[in-house]
C-alpha cells in the first residue's frame, strides 16, 4: 500500500459543537395522529414577524397515551379590535388551559406567552384527511366539555366497531336488536347523554 506524499497529519480545528444534532442520516418520519381527544402541554408560542406578523404559533406536545411526546402545531390570529371574531378562539384556548369564566369575564385582560406556556390544554384533534380544508384541525375545549365530548366519541367508536355476538357488548348493554349488540343510543343513555347526539 503506497503512502500519500506531502500530507500534514499534525492538524487541529477549533469549533463549537454544542447544541447541534449530528447528521445521522435518519429521516424524521411524521407521526400520524388519529382523530381524538388529547391533553397537550403548550411548549412554545411565538410570532414570526417575517412570515405572519399577526399570527401566534402554538407548539403543543401530547401529554399522555399512545401518542405522548408527539408535537402538534396550530396558530391563532391576533385580534385586530374588540369586534374581531378570532377572540372566540382565544377564549376557547384560555378555557382549555384551565382559566375560569370568572377570570376571563373580568373585562380587558392581557394574554401572552407566559399565560399558556407549560399549561395543559384540552383539544379535539382532527387529521387533515378527515377535514374539508385539507389541514389538521385543533379545537380547544374547556376541561368539562372536553371530557363529555370525549366520552361520547369513545363510546361511539366502540359501538361502531363492535362485532355481533356477546363480545360486541361494549358496555354490557344488549339493546333491542340482535343478541349482544350495543346500540349507540343505549351507550349515550348510560353516559347520561341520551338527548345530545343522534342515535
């Protein structure tokens, strides 16, 4: 094996490598989160003055369950004035983060990054393939409303996916149809929500 001629092996480089991610070649595969009700911690909020200076971007990390740690991004426009309807969405976000109606009905209040950062928000997430807009949709719900809608959603999914026969009795109800089949109306009645959704 021939040796290289005229090479310098006495070299060094001064460089700061802190805070960098090594290029491992691994591709970041996006995680597809299914429709559902999630709690998520607000991990960042910012405005990008060069891109959309009138929109606050939210980064939320799902707090529990099979998708714990997955980040979802949303954005809310900054209200232009007291008649701007985007205020309803800010109200929803604030209630979702646990602020009470009494706190939010105190007249003009100041909201900022510190209002939401590190707080859990209660969301209904719809993936883009189930929306008409072609974008993911995040709805912010007060904890009690989130819990109620989540129960209906989960009961409905159990009922619609249940096979016939004794094992199809999602909550032990047997309905008036075939033996062992649970009707959605029976499940909603057991949850005390019988009149709130179509059976």
